[in-house]
C-alpha cells in the first residue's frame, strides 16, 4: 500500500489523507511528515506522528476517549452501535472506569493465561500442520481467524457448533473504528452488535444457572456477588471483550505474514531459533500494529508544544508511524526479530486504559509464530490481497499464501 500525500494545509504542517483506501501509516510519505513535524492535519483531525508525543498524550488527563463525540463525528447519533459504543469501558474514566476494569481484571490473570496456553499451542500446531505441503492456503480463513476465535470461544464457553455464526459477528464489529469510510460498514457493525448482544445475554443466563470454569461464568458470579456492575454493563463488557480478543489478533497474525513474505530471512531465523518468538512478536507489533491509530479527544482548551488545542478536538496517535520514529528507535526503519529492549508499544494504550488483554494477545502470537516457523518455510503471496481501511483495526481481508517446504 502507498500513501496519497500530495498536499498540505500550510508550508509548515503536513497534511495526510488518511481516508484514502491506499493510505499506509508506515509509508515514506508518513515518515516524511513525521520528520517535518510532530503532528499533521488530516480529514479526521490532528495526527500525532512521533513516539514521545504520542506516549505523553496517551497519558494526558486533559484528553479522554469521548465515545459520543466519535460516534457523532462518524455520523452515528442513535441506534444499536451508539448504545453499545458510548457506554463501553474504554469510554469511561475515573471511578466508573476503575469499577468496570476491576471486574474484568478478575478474569485476565496470569493464571488464566497459563491455563489457556496449552490449548493455544495445540490449536496453532494443528492448524500449522494442515498448511504443510506447498499448496496455496487462504491464511485468514485457515489460521489467523480460527486461532483467536477458538481461544476466545474456549475462554467464554461458547459451544463449538456456534463458532461460524459467532465468527461473522466478531469480525464485522471491529469495523466500528472505520465507520467514517461509509459504504456498508454501518449496516455490518449494527447487525453484529445486535447479534452479539442477544447471544451474550443468552450465555450470561446459562452461566448464571449452571456456572463452569469459563470467563463468562467467572464474571457473572463476580457481578452477582459484588453488585458493583449491572447486568447491562456486564453484557457491554463481554461484547467489547469479544471483538477485542478476536479481531485485533486475527489481523495482527495476518499482518505478520505479509511482513515475513517480504523478509524471508527473518522467518528462517525464527524457524532456526524458536526462542526468538517473544521478541519477534514485539517487533511485529511495532512494525505493523493491527491497531495503527488510537483516538483521544480534548476535554478542555490547552496548549501543547506551542499548539493551541481546542476542547472537542480529536487527536489521533499514529502508532505505526510513531513506532518507527528514529528519535526513539535507533533502527526503526528496519524489521528485525532479534531486536531487544524495545520501548513499550502504543498498540495496547497507556496508563489506566492499558489493555488488559495484552498478555493473552502476546501469548497467542508467540505460540502461533513458533508453531508456524518450526513447521513451514517462508510464506509468499500467492494472489491478490485486499485490506481493511487504514483508520481502524487494519489487516488483510483475504491473504492467499504458499509456505515453502521446511528443509
């Protein structure tokens, strides 16, 4: 993908047309804009291009998520999407956010991660084995989608027979961060929200009557015992967890394969040294984050580095661009799975809103890369690749790959 960046709003501040379907936050145009200024202007507001500024602003208490403002900016002012998105945990701050986060943290524990790891490893190895032989495989369909889907369903206690129905909802709901691109996106997200709301409500009722050792049972029991969160709030939390746990990891895995197709020597190194898998995951998250941007909104007028920011202004932290910033990453322009000591990725947010699911996502990525690289030779593109819009959860819609035979 190449960016279409041919104009600017002034001689000093670059302009990036991030609504162009071919825009790429890692393109030479984006990096040139970063060199010119710490921020750029765009059709969706201000873009923060450098790592230090993005990291600082993600923690700035003068900014919040403003889910209502994001919905209105995207042309959604009522209906199922609005009613799900505005009250979601990410759009709360202070005591309300702590109250909701405390409930979810009861499920996302180190013990839970280690309990699910053997399941992740076995699933990844089985799916990797099925792609041996040199044939062309649609990677999203064969691996990137079913792995996090099966892990999420195992955690939630979703019956195997419901996977296919669940998959469509959990894939389409992630388009909520691409509403501004129009088309059929609003309709797809709305159908997903309605479907997941109904399905999750049914699961909550079942787990309340007959609890197991799954995540929903844990949260339903805690919610009823402690009474700090309403049933409606819990349903919203679970629907949010569903799309966060599936869609972002699916696209992160697919993005990784595109990068390794361009860097087969890095894949071979990983195959020879599987202990590099954890480092490789950090480098992939840095190089091609599945969430290339993170929104924040000004809650008051303030000045930052000489820029007057008006209340209600949206600032978009460009994670992919910032994570190649040469001011912070000495070899930021190079993809290297042996890199160590990398600064914290912006993908998972920062401060009180740091992603609770980050350890699970990393575990899935580590086990997936280890299973694939030890069994299969380097991937190569075997057909055309179509992409999700750049201003949202980003990655291939379809990814036909051929893996070389491991010698």
